[in-house]
C-alpha cells in the first residue's frame, strides 16, 4: 500500500501547469455556458487525506456508491473529466473511471465498511478553496401537486412540455406570456393542476410528482426552460418589504403567497424563467447529468467547476427537523449529478433531499456555510500491490 504522504504527493503531481488556449476554449464551451471562468475565479485544490474529512468514518458510504454507479455509464464511456484550477488543469481518464466503476459493482448497498475502503483505495482527496468565496449549501426536493391528465373545473392550470420551436440559449416567451395563454391550443399540455403556487414550486425545484385524479402518480422532470432570466422570489419579497431577509425561506415564501393571493401571481411573474417538463415514466427525479437522483446523496453543482459524476465530500449543517432555528451537522459523501440556475461558484452545492414533508422542510430552510473536498480516481495503482 502506498503511504498517505505518497498519495498526497501523487495528487499534487496531477495538476498540469500549462493549459493550451485551444483546449481552454473547448472547456469553456463544454462546461461554462454562461461565460468564461476567469483565472481569478478558479479554485485552489490542495491534496488531503481521508483522515482530514470530518465525520468520514461515521458516514454510510455504500449509499454514495449506489449513486455513483448511476453516473458510471457517462463517466466510463466519455472522454474523462477535466477541472480548471488556479494551477492549471486536472484530467481524469475514462479508463480510470471504468476501473473504479467496475470495482464499485462489488459493493453491496449495506456494506459501508467495504464502501469506505473502496473510496480510500481508489481515490485521491483534494480540498477545494477559492479566495473571496465562502462555501454555501442549500437544498431542493420533489414537490407533490394534485392534478389530472385532462382539464376540468378543478384542474385548470396547464403543465407544459417542451415546445418544438424552443431553441437552445435563445430567449423564448416570458412567464407572463405563457401564463396568459401564448401556448394554448398547441397540444403541449402534459397535465393540468389546481395549484399555481405548487406548479411554481415544482418549476423552481426542477422536478416533481403529480398525484393524478385518475389514479397513480406522474413523475415529471426538467425538459428545458424559456431561457429568460431567473429571479429568486425570496429576493423579490425581501426587496419589497414583504419578508425580512433572515426569514426568506421557502416555507415562509409559500405561506406569504397563500396568504396574499391577490399579490401572489404578480410576485411570481417577476421570475421570468419558465420550466418545461417531461413525463419521466416513474424513474424518479432526473438530474442534469441524465441520471436518476438519489435522496440525500445527489447534489446540484456548478459544472463549470465540478464535472458531473464526481464524488464530493461536504462538511456543513442542515435544519433540524421540527426544531426551528436549530441545525445539525451534515457531513457526507455526495455525487455531483445536477445543476440549477442559482447554483454558481466553485464551492456551491444544492442537496437533493427527495420527496415528502421532511424533505420539503429541510430543503426549504437550508442555507448553510460549509466546505468540501472532491474525490478523483487514482490513475495508477501499480504501486498499491
């Protein structure tokens, strides 16, 4: 076995000091659609040890292995992963990912000790930091709304699928135009619901469940947006004096909307971003990587800094269940499998909590500082034997 000191040295050696301009252009197009990641914005990655991770020995890593296996087809069959850092570039080959993905197949869902050993044997740990940027963690979940496949006097609000004339990165109809009927009569209705606030919430979260009047549940997932600007509703309500800044959590926002129906529509329309959905056929919430998300283990990241499929260990807190104002430690291994409009920066995570009242409560109130470490497959294990 290589020593921890040697492993850390190998991690440092993986950072390439030179980044060709042509390759940089490719990475910008592939990983940062909203703009170039300037050198001053790139994070610093420092080799670390698994013993540096607070709570590592207490985590149930087999759950993270299960989440990682869902990303494996994308990682193993692509061109590997690339990360821009303050020192240059770190590459991980598809072959390295194939090797760890094959090893992951032998880990059972309840053998956390074996899962812990799997990560310690196959991965290097790198601490992530960025000058002038503090780590921030929020949460999201799957809302549940009542609905029907056909309209009725109760279910009048359409849930739209992606319009065929929607073009990538080109601004489309605004939220106000769509809600005023601009798409009516085009056969784009996926379902109908009875709660405009619930639909707005589902659009903010990017997925959800529709409890059908006909019986059963339709699970819907993100299928594009109208490419209009995203405006956080909490910020709108704070600026208008409707909510104090320290109380602008989603539960408080939802309560305000329900208690002020005459103002709710106008407030929601200040967020011009409108989300289109597709029926995921019962697969569960689908992340931007195209894989089913795992409750408590999948995380939305900024792909300009963190490639999809990367294991990320986080050290933060989450709201305590049914204890307002109190938090509990949240230290665990996550997998980067999604992104979102508000998820920007080198240490910015959005934790997927699943569905249900507990998930909605935790996700809606979570807004915590924290830090993280990324795990990269070791390229060469020959000196481990």
